[in-house]
């Protein structure tokens, strides 16, 4: 088995370019990286509780040859507008409206 590929009985292929991996009340969707973009890795999207959390590595526009940066994006897909509490590296919570 190669990395990012689940056995056929666990992964559900949807369309070329990504695969869905069901997990309890959600799904992890893995998108192939695009060599014609700022992608420096595949993209992982966790969809659960009506929100989606996207994580990927990307090159920076100012220093494309530098070490890729971690990019995190959160979207409110199916929930009523609410608050989101985020904590990074034990630095305390920051609250957002989503």
C-alpha cells in the first residue's frame, strides 16, 4: 500500500483528483497536489459537524524556494452562523465568527 491510498474496501473514489475516507460522523477528503499552483503537498480536508478544515503545505509567493508553510482554512459549510475558538501552540484561544 502506498501513502495516502487506503485499501479499496476503505476508500471511496469519487472523481479523479481526490479520494474520500469516511470516519465516524465525517469524512477526510484527500486532494492531489497541483504542480501548476502554490501546492507543496496534497490537500487534506476534514468535513465534520457542518464545518470543513483544510490543511496543506504551500509555497510562499515572496520566497517560492523557501521551506513550505502550513496553510489552514476553516469554512462553515452547513451550520448556522456561530463562533469558532482556535488555539495555536498553546498560545491562548482566538475567537472568530463563522
